[in-house]
C-alpha cells in the first residue's frame, strides 16, 4: 500500500509528467475558450520546461546529493573484504569496481539486482561483464532477488551481518543508499562514481541531459523523504 502510494506520488512529481499535465491543462482551457487562463497556464508550463532543462537549475538540485560523499580519499579501505556493486547501471559503475578490485586483490565482489523486464538479472549481467574484463569468477557473489535498494540492504545484512563493505553506486544515489544500509545496522563505506555534474565552460539551455538530472535528483529527494516518513511510521 505505502509502496504503491510512493510510486503514485513519484509519477506525478516526475518533471516530464508534471510539465505535460500543465500543458494539457492549458489545452483544456483552450477547448472551453477560456483564453486568459490558457495563456497563463501555458506561460507557467513554458517557464517550467525552460527551468528544468538548463544546467544552472539541474546542477543546483543534484550537487548537494553528489557532494555529500565526494571526498572519500582519506578513508582506509585496505582491510575491506567485500565490494558491493549496486545493480541498475553497470556501465557507469564498472570502472570504479575494476579499480578497487585491482587494489584489493582478495576482496569479494557482490553484484546485485533482479531481471525485471530484461532476459537476465542485473547481478548476472554484471558478473558476466566483470569476468570478461578479467575478474576471477570465484571472487564474485551474486544477489539476484533484490528489486530495489531496500531489498538489497536486507540481502546484504543476511550475507555480511556487520562486516564493513565498500558500496559502489552513482554519486547522486549514494546519500539514499547509505541511509538505507545504515538503517539495517550495516557498515558501508561510500565510494561514489558516475558524477552527473561536470565542469563546463558555459551554461546549457533546453538540454535533455539536464532534464534527466532534474528527474534523477527529484527521484532521490522523494526517496529520502520517503525514508523519513517510513521511519516516523515505524
């Protein structure tokens, strides 16, 4: 029930969906010849689309998420025995895992994620890719059942108990992921990767990439707010 409510709220707060609904409302007023309201709502819709598709606004939203665990260079990981690669975006997170695997030659790599609409699970896909990149199969542990980060945290709890592990995920997802794993009493060490905010010479406008960053940021903020709600209800 609560999970479905979260999905419902997230859908309507999705920037593209919200923008579409605003323009749809303007169109409805046009159909009923209410031109004054149609013009006002259309103006709001255009401003909204301009806002969510420029780099100033998208970076403003996503930077606080990415910067929270950005400086982790002084964290001692030399004795860590496990590296968890969160499922969902192997291509963006693989490089960091490969680097860590070369530095920690005895560490086990945990791949996670279910199949969803794909033919194979994220966990198996990541395992196959890591093997093709030279990682020994015996170093890889798969967690194929978890459907989201909360289920992944519960699965890791059963596997590792309180042993510290390196958590590799996208920088924008790291604050929520860390919160979820810590709520399970686990000891993750954040190693963020796949930073969305890049240095650039000038600002961009009406850019699809910035629209995606805004969408990602809002999704993460909703997720963090939802964790607080669940904590209060529990």
